[in-house]
């Protein structure tokens, strides 16, 4: 009597080295499916862009008379405001990316993907590609509106600022996916994100420079890497690219992107183990 060994399809790549060609192909397949889902229901894209646009339209005119009083701020309110809103878009928009993943998990999509021989990392990277493309489109819309409202900034500096924003957006999207697969509940994830995002919004200088606050608040904000990122993006919009300030902001964004991707990949692999 012969002995028959059954091997589950998902073990084909789990724990094994996946060829680069297969990895990118699998990531693109996941990315393409996610894009099709977004195109069928673009509400999330519109919701994501509305908040910074409202800040730009409603808060910009109020800020304009005060900009000249900000230490080191440009003489144009929108050149100061748009970079901060760009980082806000990268952080807040990407942090809500995990909600769609909870829906997919509840509908059994994650389980269906789990039984395929696709790389577990590709299942996450494909979703991150979708999130970054969405962020790029939103960033271009925001910057375009900023120029229409009087923002002044060098093209190279704006491109550099968008690159930094994409890095921090990728970090937040990966972390959001990790939290989503850990909690598996919108009721738990929503207050958790709000609890983390509120100090970041207040201490990163997105809307107002931290130099306006008391010394103890400025010292506290020095420990928030998002403040370095906001300062770096503002510097790039002013044309100050080859500076230590931009280097620290770019390094902070790159480190957070690496940590977020590592965390998201680890949780995704563990979930699909």
C-alpha cells in the first residue's frame, strides 16, 4: 500500500525564497485587483482629499495675515500651508488604508489569497502600491490647487517634498495594515488610530509652527520624527534642498518606511502562516 503525501498549495512559497520576477508579478496582480476595487467605489479617494482641500480653502485665508509673524516662514501663506497639508495627507490618509483590509478579511478574501502559492509579502506590497498611487494622485491635486491659490515653490523642491510624503505614506499604510490584521475590528482600530494621530497633528507643526509654542512644547516635539518630516518638506518647497534639515527629514521618512514595511510584512506573514 503506497503512502501519499499531501502538500497544501500555500506551502509552496511560505518560508522559501521567491524569484524577483514572480514577486513583482504577484504584487502587480494584487495591485491591479485593488485598483479595480477603488475605481468601482472612488469614495475613499474623494474623502481622503476633501479634508486637506477644506483646510487649504478655509484655513489658508485666515493664516495669510499671520504668516509674516512666523519665524523663518515664507512670505506666502500657501507656500507654508501646502507642505504641511501634504504631510497630513500622507499620514492621515494612509493610516486609514487598513479599514478596507478588515472588510476583505471579513468577506474571506484574505483566506482565499492565503491558499494560493503567492508570496505573502507580495500580498501586502500589492496593496501598498495601490495606497501610494492613490496618495500620489491626491498629492498632485493638492499641489495643483496650491499653485492656483498663489503658492510659490520650485518644481524640483515640490517633487522632493512629494517623494518624502510618499515615503511616510508608505510607512503609515503598512502600519495601518498591520493594525487591521491584528485587531480585525473597525471599532477597535478607529479610536486607536485617533489616539495616535492626535498628538502627531498637534506636535508636528502641520498647521502652525512649533516655534510659536512654549519651550517645553517645542522640546517635546523634538522627539516626534513627523515634525522633522514636516520641516523638511517645507524646506524643499522653499527651494532649500541640499540642507541638513532636509537630510534629517528624508532619513526619518526612510527609517519609518522601512520599519512600517517590516512590521506590516511580519504581521501579514504571521496571519498567513
